[in-house]
């Protein structure tokens, strides 16, 4: 029986489900214990393929498991693990079984060739090799593998369950949907006893229907030549159709297709029942409406939970970006570094402003997205656009210029964030579609009124231009000039639709003027008011009195993410506060019973005990009840704010942390302090309980370019950018990650051994952002996959993910060793 890997518990490899892209360069693995032999094959193949090399069987197996090649050229006689054993192990592992293997050996014996083919090899090449033969056979087997993958993908793409039998009734092919429909257990998929297989199917069928194995005379499985319905004992109904298969004009077997028509049959029966009695119809309809209401309420709650989680997930890395940028700016960077950091901070603030409205999904759904009316100047808006887009234009050799009509330099009232968002969208499109020339951004006044002005903003380029037909759908969602635009230039086609909605909210409209080959002019209008009609909404800077309250205070930061804890701690330590940290609510309570704190910054979403439960326990304990507790969370919805207040928290601050807001918030709830605490008391008790000596300073000779690496392992240049180019901090955080990750992996392995998927998901959530921050993006993706298991899933899938973590960590340690030239135990 073939295609046993199509059972539900064993998923096929993704690259076996579809043929390789025509533009893909195939990867070959050459395995031989003699380097000279490897180099011969390498020279033959390197022009046409990407060639990897291994000098032993164990090395080859490891490479195939970590990054499977498209084909393996394998020597037979090798020390320790010979080629036959390598082939046997590859074919026994579902993750590598589909890799074609060609034996390349000096043994030209028919028995050796036959044995290799029995092990699963697809071909046999005798040394000394012929370049033409090798290239021809490799191409043939790669084409065959691609054709097989296409056939298999086609089988899996159909909505029906498919079963193919030969003239004797032997099963040759089945797809996954068939295995799922008939609930075929994995053990039965791997057996070759067709009688037992069909007996299993027969046991599920209703007694009134006969389901037998196809006989040698070609009699059908059931029915034949026409559709027949099979009723199952569990109440399901399958529609079956058998059709003959012919090879070279001769009958060679049958294709049986099964379609699940249970819902259709039930709908027909339900309609008959409804027509039988008016009273019954009313009762059923009432029940359906009630069920629909419950489903709608559940969907609404699910949406709220999703928004809360998304807010947390997006704001957590944003907190690291903005917090680290702020700290780096305080470290007296060079003028060039300061320019970079200010652009990072400005871009982050812009992104954060967009996130705040996008994540408030309920307002967008209800058409309640409100503009933030505040003082602005068009010079500042244009300067911000220029700062963010100048580098992109310069890289393409484009000249970016800005024009503001006379009389429009005075302060005005409007939403600067939304104006900047629309202009950035227009300018980025102009840069994208302009190979050469100038891009001009201008604003003119169309109409003056007592309450303000109607302004027209234009972005003109000398790009590829568009025809009338191409312009027509531009401002519709997910539309671009033609279907090739996305493939050639990228983009979702959603940006212009957002611009249209924003312009309409501002009392204006959008449009475009263009001709093919002569560039385009995109414009929008917006109604802006006079700035003296409203009060200034800019928050006041932190006063010296507020900073004095923070100095000498003892503050506890509670967060399960070490980087969030460090950012909050370093921001407040810079203002003279003494800091302690806790990983979760229970740790916080234990610390609070040991010593007193002036204020607690409490995350909401944590393992062991979350911030809401911890706060309730603080308020219920007499000696702790007066402690000030401020929520510090990435969940920014009003609903989350209300939950914090109901739990007894004093106030609420969202991540990413804005330093001045953090200082103002903390100072608001602190009693004025006296003189700063003595220097010897500045270290937190938590740090004293678990002393960790700071790592030695990173060698100044390490150039930043040396930090660049494979993000699937670790790319320290990502961390370098997050900490403002501070090499000491790069080393500090990478060492922290290396030191803490073995403990995390141990906890993950323990949770897997206990089959505790909920804990496994929580651990994945906790470790994901740390891995992403240091640049270990491959590990971050594995943790992201584990996070999905907190609501329960397949234990085997979890095990497949966990088994990849320790080898990946070993490679990360090796990479960091190479950067810093020392062992990290």
C-alpha cells in the first residue's frame, strides 16, 4: 500500500506537496569520504546546482535533517556509517524519505546495485564518472521528483477523498482527505493487507449497505459507473463514484472518489421536518436564532481576546525598540549615531501611533475611527516625511523636493499622524515606481473659510505612469494597476484605499492624474482648522519635582519578559530609583512580604500568576494593601484598563514605554522623597539574592559588520540596531540569552514529558520575544509555533518542534563563540 504518510498523524513535508519553483536553484548533497571524489563531482555540478558536501555518513544525515537537499549523491563504502546505512535511515525518516538518493560507487556488481535500489535509491552511477551521465541522471531524477510532487499536490488539492486500486483490488494510492474521512488509523495505513483495510471500512458502513473489496474481475468497490450514497453508522453520508483507469489503452484499475454530503443530506431532512409542522418550524427557527446569538457573542469575545493578545504581542517588541533607542540616545552617541537613533525613535513613534488605531478594531468596524485634532505645521509634517523617505529616494538616485504655498506656514489644526501617513504612502509609491527623475511634494490652498482651509496635497513623479483602465480601481481595497504590479514591485494594494478613507474623514477626497510613460500625480484634499481654536494637547515635560520623587524610591518591576524588565529598570535607575524585579505575580508577592516598595509596575499577562490576580491578593492583604500598583502592559484597550481598575490597580501605562510618560506616571503615585538613597543601597535586593557579575567589556576591535549572521541561527546585527550600536550592550544581552536559554529549554522538555501543552504554550510565549530581540529569528519562530499549543493541540507536532531547539541553540552558542572568541558554558 502506498502513500502511508497521508494519514492524519503524519503530515507530508511541505516541499513534497508542490513542485519546485522554476526559478529555484536546486541543492545537491555530495557524500564521500575522499575529498578528491567530492571535488570531481563538485566541478561537474556547481555550474547548474548549489552543491553541499559531507565527508561522512553521520554528517550527511544531520545535514539532511536540518536542511533537506533536493537530491543526494552518496558513496557506498565509507568508515563508521556506510552509504547503505545512510540510505536506509533517510528512507525510514518521514522528514527525509522523499529525498532522491543516487549511489556513486566503484563497485560495479549487479547485486550491489540491486541491494541499493531495494534500500530506496533511485539510481546507481559507477566510478570513474562521466560528467554527461551524471548531469543527465541528476536532471532526470530532479524532474521526476518535481513531477511526483506536482501529482501529489494535485491529489491533496482536491476536495474529495481519493482511493486508487489496481485490477486485483490492491490499494496503490490514497490522499489525506480519504484517510480523514474514513478515520483510517496510522497503523493501518502502513499495512499491505487490503482485506483488513476494507474490513475496517465495512465496519463503519450501515448494515443496509455492502462495502467489499474490489475483486479480480474488476467489480467495483460499491456501485460503479454512477454515484452511489454510503450511509455510515455515525450518521455521516458519503457520495461515492468509481471510474475506470486505463494505461496504454488497457484497463489498469479504478479511481474511487468520496464526497462528504452529510451536511447536504441533513439540510434536506431538516427542510422536510420544517415543512411538516409550522409549530416545529417556529421552534427550530427560534433555537437556531438563539444559537446564532450565542455564536455571535462568542465570536465577539474571541475578537476581543484576539485584539488583546495582538496588542500585547505588537507592543512588547515596540517597547524594546523605543526603550532601547531612548537609552542609547542618553549614552552620548556620535552625531551620526544620534541621527540614526532619532530616526528610529521617530519611525517607532509613527508606527506606534498607527498601531493604536489599527488595533482598536471595534471602532474601525463601527465607523468610529476618530481623528486626533492637534496643533501642527505643514513644515513639520513635510520634514517628517522627508526624514523617513529621503534614504529610499537617494538609493535610487531620485531627487525629493517639497513645496508649501505662501500663507500656509502658520500653525494649523488637524491630525498630523494621518496626514503624514497618507503622504508617506503616496511618496513611497512614487519612489517604488520611478526609475529616474524628480519627486515633488506640494500643498496648495483651495478654499479659505472662517474655520480653516481646504488644502490639496500633491505628489508628482516621473515614473512609469498608468492608463485610464489601470487608474480606475486604484483606490479600492486590494487593487493595483494590474496583476503584475504586486509580483514586480511588491505591496498589498491596500494603502491607497486607506488614504481614501482618511481623506473622507478629513472632509476631502482623493484622485490621480497619469499617462503611460509620463509619470503620475496623486492628490488628496483635507479640511484643516486654525490652531488657536483648541488648546494644545502636547503633554508637559517632566518637572524637577516629579523627578525628585522618583530619586531614592524603591520600585518593583513585575514582567515575565527579561528585556521589558531591563528597559523599565534602566529608565528608572537613570533617575535615581532603586529597582527590584520579579518574573510573575507570585514572585512579586513573595518579595513584597519580605520588604516594602514605594510602587509596583505590574504586567497583566504572565504565567504562574497574572497581574490582575496578584493585585487582588495585594489589596486583600492588610500589610500590602496600601502599596501603589500601576499596570504596565501591552494590552491598550479600554476593556483592559477597566479590568486593571476593577482588580485594584491605581493607574495604567501602555507599552512601549515612553520615558517622560513613565516618569510622570510613577511620580504621580509616589510620596515626595528626601535625599537620594546611599550608593550602596542602589542595587536591588533581587540582584543581591542572585548576584550575576557583569560580563567583561566586548573587545573594541570587533567591527559591526562581523556581527552580521544567519538570522535562522543568530544575527547579532539585529540586536546591534536595537541597542543603538552599543557593542557592550550587544554582548551583555547575547550572553544573557545564552545563559538563560538552557533553563528555558529544560522547562520546555519537562512540560513536553508531562504532556502539559498549556505550559508549553506559555513557555513559548515567554521566550519568543527574547529570541527575536537578540536576532535568533529561527528560534523565535519555533517558540511562536509552541505558543499556539497553549489551547491544546497534537502532542506529536509539539515534539517535532521541541526536538529542533537544542541543536539550534548549540549552533547559536557556536556563532557567539566565534564573535567573542571564548567559550560560553
